[in-house]
C-alpha cells in the first residue's frame, strides 16, 4: 500500500485530503511543505476557519508531539482545543531542531 500522495510523493497523512495551500509569508514555490505541515499551520492560525479535527487527525498530532517531546502527557494533549494542539505540534517541531 502506497503511503504517498500523488502530487508531491510525500507520505499521506490524515490531513492530505484537505487540499490546503501553503500560506507561508515567504514564497517557497514550488512549495515543499508537507500536507500535514500546511494543515497544522492553518489550524494554528486564528485567521483560518477549518472543520474540527477528526479523532485520526488529533491522534496524529499527539503522536507527532510525543515523537519529539516524549515527556508530554498524551491525555493532557488530547483535551487541548484544535488550535492549541496544532501550536503544540509546531512547538515540538521547533524543539526538535534545537541544538
């Protein structure tokens, strides 16, 4: 079973079906952001109006956070609002690249 999307050949995620556009402040054409990163940044933004995350999307976010911050509590993460959970994913990604 292929886990890649057909457009960019990046792994498919629970966010792939949203077909969102990158809204980075600088142009990254062609965009190399994953569907997941684009969706997480949209969910984290107060300017975006998206449907509530599905349980599968929320579970993906928690797994992504725990991948970089295993000390976090999955139960506490699961009760966060969608925008807060998305910001927690971004925070985990940021911490993963620190020296």
